[in-house]
C-alpha cells in the first residue's frame, strides 16, 4: 500500500487471513500449495492474492539486508517538524534513499529509515535533502551497525 492510498475498510475472512499467513511464512510458496492448506483451487488463491495486493492489504517483495548488498550505511533518522506532519512525511518519502517513513508520538514526529552508498552520501542526504525539506526543524541520526532481526511474520488479526 502506498502512503497516499486510503484503505476502504476491507474485512478479511478466515481464508484470506490464512493465505496471508502462508505468504508471510514463505512469499514464494505456490498458489497450488497454498490452496491445499486453505481449501481453494490454485486459480481461486491467485484471484484472492491479486485482490489483496490491489487493495493495499499486502505486498509481495524480496526483503534484503542493504548492508550485505554493498550499501555502506543504513540509518533511522528521528525528525522533528514544525507544521503538518503528513506533508513533511510525504516529501521525505519521495526521496529515493528513504525506504520507510512513519508518523510517531513521542520525542520525534517522524521516523525515517534511509539507505546510503557511503558516509558522504549519508551526509549529503541528511544535510542536503532531509534538513532542506520545508517544515523539518531538527534531526537525529541512528546509524545501523548490524541487523540482528527483521521479520514480517506477525500473522493477522
């Protein structure tokens, strides 16, 4: 789901939830194998998955560790904002190096995850792009040293 899409109050039945859980465990699992687990044909699973993707309920992507793919720096940046959080969040989300933006409650108004090729690239990103966005008052950078856990298998409710 993109940041600008609105969810249309989608209600998931137990079969759709089971399909999501199967894909959370293994995003490459075949529709035929999922169908056997949830009691649907391969075609019916394919249609449901397509609807879940189109509605923004889920995405199927390859999750990687940028530090192992040649990117030297990954960081979370706490951002304090003066003015509307949504417009600043949208402007930051438009930056190529940004892969995650969340509006928060607490010390920071926004948390922004970035991936940079070098230390100089990270510096340019922070000083020349993020801090230049209208409404950004201050930032604090938390550089990642090593990824210890990343999971997307929290199930569905």
